[in-house]
């Protein structure tokens, strides 16, 4: 090959590689029409890129994340609803969700977020105004709420609390005959324990049934999250529970008292309240982790002890003990 040919080849290859790298970022995207896209409060770039791919706004979520780190400038993505134009390039999509051109802004309260963290999340919203006192535990319905720039934090909180009042009234009016809750407030208290005890939707009714059985039979609930609540107000403890804390006497520790704690230990979601008002008709009185993110349930102490041994064996195999 001539020197000129070698020179051209030496130029073409880097240009081709550059095109392969840049075209998916700056070239036209797959959107066939203008599309509204919602970024939930607290979403990570990985979560958003996966949803963008699923909704056809970009060709590759992993490619989007990679190029965003190189070419995105480091600005955070914003929570809210954005309008993505037809054929928007990946770079344009990122610029839009990093920008201020928001159709609607959102703040999200996940299921099981305690009130102290709800307060912190509202205070962290730069587009809200005014101060905010700690809301009553269990008074907020977990959901996503839109708000206007300049709106007061108190106004947004009142909408969250009004949503809980409406939802609780509707669910209470449809309660089943097997619920142990005597009042809507008792339903929220028990639902807050169910919310903290399992993150597995399929288990909620069974966990609610287990605690309902214990309440009927006059057995202590012995729910670990009720030990933690007076210490952290519902935030993660970050360590193992101490023996002194298990034995501590207070209005929340269900290892040292019969019945329900004096109030909720978090803000339960609708599904957990429904579970308490329609508990599973099971004989379970005990539960322990099963290594899959769920629990093994037992009706007798003998069965429970066998399940505990299985859990210890799993932990030993993992090198945790």
C-alpha cells in the first residue's frame, strides 16, 4: 500500500471509531413522536436509563449510562415530568432531564419511609419554600406527589396527609371480618409493623395474619422494628440490636409489652393497610428469614426452631457467622 493509502487508512480508522462512539450519543434517537417522560424523585441514572430504553426513548440503557458519564457534564438528573421531542438524541434526552424545563415536579415517599425522612426529603427540595415541623408518624400516604415551583412544603405535606386520610377511610369501610384492628388508627399501627417486617408483597397478608394471631392469643408481637423506632425514629439502625435494647421498657418495644405499640413506627403503604384489614387465614405464629428475601413461617415453636436452624446454616454458608 502506498504511503498515501496508509495515511488515509490511518485517518479513516480513528474517524470510524469516533463515529461509532459519538453517533449513538449525538445522532437521532428512536422516539417516533413527542413523549412525556416522568423521573421519580430519588431515581438513579441506572433506573432512569433502563426506563428510557423500555419506553423507546433511547436504544440502549447501558450505552446511555456509559456515554452520560463521559459526555454528560456531571449535572444531576431532576425529578419531574419532561417532554422528550420526536427523534431526540441521547445527549438531548440527558440535557432535558438534567434541566429546568419541567412540566411537573414530583416528590416521592416510598412505602415504609418514616416521617423524619419525609420531612428531610421535603426540606431537601430546592423548589419548595418554608419550614416544616415533623409530621405525625403514619399520617402520610406513600406515593408520588407533584408540586409547583415556589409552593410551600407545608402545603405539599397537607396533600400527603389528606391522601392518607381519604385512603384509610375507604379501606376501613371495606375491612374484612377477620381484622383485629378495632379502629383505623390501630390498623395503621399494625400496618406500619407489617411494612417494616417484609418488603415482599406476596408476604404482607401472611405477616398481617401472623401478628393478628399473636394479638388474639395474647402473645407478644416481638417485632424487631419496634425496638429500633425509639432509637432512630424509624431510620436504619446500622448495626445489630443490642440485648439491652431488646429488654428496654418503653411504649414501642413489643419484646417487653403485650399488644400494639402506642403509635405507628413508619408510614405504611396502601397494600400493608389492606393486608391488616384482610389478613391471611393462616395458623402462623412465628417467622424467620429464609435466605431469599422472604420468610419461613411456622405455627409451632418446634417448626420455628427448625426454620431458625436452616437460616443459621444459610448464614454460615455465606460466611456471615
